[in-house]
C-alpha cells in the first residue's frame, strides 16, 4: 500500500517549525560506530527512512539498537558481520559509508554497489581508489565491492579530483585506524563532514584541518565510543527548504533549533531574491518582502549553493518576476522535478544543465510524482503555492529526508494530509 500527500494550496502560512537533526550527519555518524566496539548514544536524531535503513544494516552486522526516550543507542560490542547486502544498499546510497569502517576494523568488507536517488552517475571510484591507496585490495564481484586488508591499512596522501562528501567521510573513517599519517587533499568541507570528524576526535582519533580542503589524520591503534551522547547537528537542507515558504505563499515563518552559519550562501541568495531573513542564535525569521526577483544560481560544493536546494529554489523562482537561470554543476541528471512542475503550469526550459525559469506563473494543483528526495520537496513547495488541490506520489523519496513534513506544515496552517491507496500505479 502506497501513500500520497493531498495539498490544497494558495493559503499563507505562519508559525514556528523546529528543525530536525541532519540526515547527512546522522548516517555517517552511525557508520562510524562500526570502528570500535561499545555503546554509542545520539540525541536529536531524525525519524527518517534512511536512518532506519542504516540501523537495519547495523543490526544485520550484529549491532544492537535501542531507543531510550530521546536517546538512540547503538551497541556494536558484538558486531562481527562484514557484508552490506544489496537489498539494503539499493534503498540508500549512503550505505557505502560502512565500506571504510569495516575494512579498517575487520580487514575486510563486502558491500553492494549502491542505489539511492536517480540523479546522476555518482561513481564509487573515489571510495575504492582511496582504499587502494591505503593498502586495501579491491575487487568487484557480481555487483559487490570486495575489500581486503588483512594486515591493516597504511596512511598515505589521497587527492580527490572533486570534493566528494561521502568519499571524504569514508576515507576519514578508514584513515583514523590506519598506521601513520593520512592526508586527504581537496576534501569536502561540509558541516556534516566536520561533525563526523569531531565525533572521531571524541572517539580518540587525531585529526586536523576539519572544515578545510586538507585533512590530516594521524592513525591510532584503537578507538572507543564517545563518553557523552552526541547531539546531531541541525539539518541545513530542511532549514533551507522551509525558508522559501514565505516567498511562495506569504506569511511569516520562524525556524528554531537550526544553525544559520551553515546556510550563509542560501540565505544570501534568498535575500537577493527579495525575502527578508533575520537570524538570532539558533533561530531564523523569514518574511516575503516586496516581491520576488529573478536569480542566476549555480550549485557548488560547500560553502556554495547546495545541490540539495536546487529543486526547491526552482519552485520558488516560478513566482519571481523575470527570468531566472539555475545551473546544476554537480549532477548531470537532477532535473526530474522540472517535468512535474510543467504539469502544474510552470514555465521552465531546460538547456543541458541549466533550467531557465520564467515567472511569475499561476501554478495549478494536479497529480504529480516525485522521482527523488529533493524533487519531492520542490513539489510540496509548489503545491502549497498552487491554486486548488495537488496530489504528490512517491513519498518513499520524501520520507528519506524530511521528518514528519506534513505535521510540521500543518502546524503553521497548511492544508495537507497523508492518504493511502492500494492500486499499483497512481494514474
């Protein structure tokens, strides 16, 4: 039985939303529990499909998972498995994050080639090449990555052609148990990478350069779980998504429990578009301003404009007066939302990796299908602005990255409800 969201749009939204813990921070943190036996405790963990998939994977490896009130506890004392099967990895590309920790701790790993959102090729070369440089033997066998390092890993210098987030995280976790020094050049600088590095430091890892493009790791013989519970950092993509609401529907939005410094570039661009955004501590305030202006945006690695907000800002720019240009530089196939926005009346042309958005247009409610996580969020935003009723299918994507989205939006006045249907296809 599948589910869809039914949204009646065209109404202003006002009120407070509390931001959840970051999906892209909690997944590598959970993978890091593989590195050392013991009990790990997490606060502010988001209730997401991707998180439950990672917990199921850890359970398959032998970990024990419990929730104690607001604390998520993972005990890897009895962990002994080294295989991440395709049935789990196909649901979530981030499953590849166990490749480095398993190889570092057990000297071997068998991880299925990943699936995840259909937004581009996203090869695993950076992961496997880095592990080879650390001394692992890597082979591909019937859709699985096989890694072997029976004598352990040895530190080395790794230079990325591109600052891949998951590859940086995987090799950061592998390098922390390698003998000698590992240097990662052109490393990803995202806050989620920094959070993982700080967790590894709390486990006894010796790491310098977090938040820069050069990370230095001095390997240690063993690690231990952090003494205190780790609080997952706020989700900057969820924050950025909700920040756009006033520009689409009007009203005043207050976002609490977030981290404005993680969103300097998106906030700057939204202000350029005409939104009024103020910050105070862990709170952001957003208002519509005096009308939306068009933008020229190109996605870029952090601290640039996030690719994970590209779909949402295209939905926003359908309401800007003029022509906007949004260029996707990271993934070659991340415009699945455009054809669905067309169905709602959007005027968008696609020229290779650039979406040319003309506005403002009167969006109309209809039936649409989400094809990936962030595309689904853009369709929710568009439906809230559209005249009439929309039905959004493909919620298995949305639920991977947005915790209780319909409840949060309903709390600020959205006319939104989740429903079920039993037919094989929605149309």
